[in-house]
C-alpha cells in the first residue's frame, strides 16, 4: 500500500503563537512558514484587517482586529497564547513615533508577559544597536531591547541586517528607481550591509520558538556577504535589467536630499535619520551568535537574485 499522509492535527490542540506585526514583510513570511508546518495556531492582531488579506486564508491563521499598543488589547491577545513574536517596527518617523513603537510597546509587552508568565518570547530588533550614535531608529531599538529584557530576561532577541526577498522595499525600490532614472544619486554609497534573506529570518524566529535554549540570548541574523550600498544598488539594477550609473553624494548634499524627500507625501525613500543609521556598519559583530548557531545556512543575495 502507498504511504498514507500523516493525520491532520486538531487545531484546537496546537500551541498558539501571537505574531505582532504579522501583516508586514517578515510577518507574512513567518506566517506562511508556521502555517505550512501545521504545528502552531497563529494569531495575528492588527488595527487594519485589510492588510491581512495575504495571510488570512492560510491554514491555522486567525486575524483579529485589535490594537496591541493598548494594554487591554495586548493582554487579550496574550491570555490565550503560548508564545509571542514581536515584529512591530518603523523605519521612518518622529521621535515620539519611534519611542511609542520601539520602546513603549516592548516595555508593555515585557511587563504583560511577566505578569502572565510562562511564555516563549522572540523580539526582533536590528543589527547596529550597540553603536546607535545619533540615529533615532537605532537608539530606540536599543532601548526597546533593554526594556523587554529587563521585564522578561528569557526573551530571545534577533538582530537582522537589511532584509531582502520577493516583497522587500529595498532591492525592489532601487530596481524600480533605475527603470526611470538615467543615474542614481546615492547617499552613503559606502555604507556596509550584510543582507539576509527574509525566509532565513523567518527560520530564525521559528528556531527561537522551537528551542528553549535560545531564551535570553541574542542572535545576529546576517547573510554570508558584506556589501556596500553601492553594491546593492548595482545588483538591483542588474537583476532588473536596467543597471544605471551610481553617483555618490557628499554627506551635506545627501542630507539636503533626504530633507527634501521627507517633505514629500507618503513614506520617504530616504530620511536624515536613515543617513545617521548608515554611519553604523550594518554587519554582524565578530563572535556574535548567528544564524549558524540556529542551524541555518544563510542564503546570499547573489544566489537569490540568480534564482529569482
């Protein structure tokens, strides 16, 4: 007789993980991975359920219209969860917005977990927080790490470099730009990154959920190659078949360009705080725990673009 497929597990008997930020780029990849495994129930709280269309039909995924920045809503989500992943973050914003998202929410989450107890927690931060300099993004990320760890020391912290993938806003943005622009005026062209594939980051989060030994540790999620921003822009153009010359900008001109972009409606392509962030190398620290310690062999950007 042919092999029979394994019996379906009763969803009500599965452990539950709450994915905060599950409608975002990394969140969608994580939900797809967890859903395909079939051994977790996934709860995704969100203020805007329309943003959850891409994941709402996945097996074992439940979308709830809640605002986790409110203590009552957050406790409602956590009360029935066995684990929680925090992916909520912003790249652009005012000092108040950075504080609310990167500091107040992790603090609220950590204190709620401490009161409820007994839950696995994976908090996604960013590489570079040990040297935040003047960047509000990195400073607030660093403070958020400390807040959640102070409240719940067993938190697993992941620090990814810039993340690439099919739906990213990085490689795709520079590819689109080169379809229309004769050249690319580029700020901080020598800034260094260690780009990491979104599915490898999702795999690291799953490892953090699966492995109790990761509790209390910090893992830097980076790909195998260190590339400058100029390298990344060139690869994006080559991948799209529209490679354009790159014109490096001096910092003063780059700052003016970023200020002008901030004045435009919508999310800016570059902000002055982004420039400050890029003064800190976005690469893994020597000796840091890494994807390899989670059993993951990182995929390179070049391999991804070649296969994509």
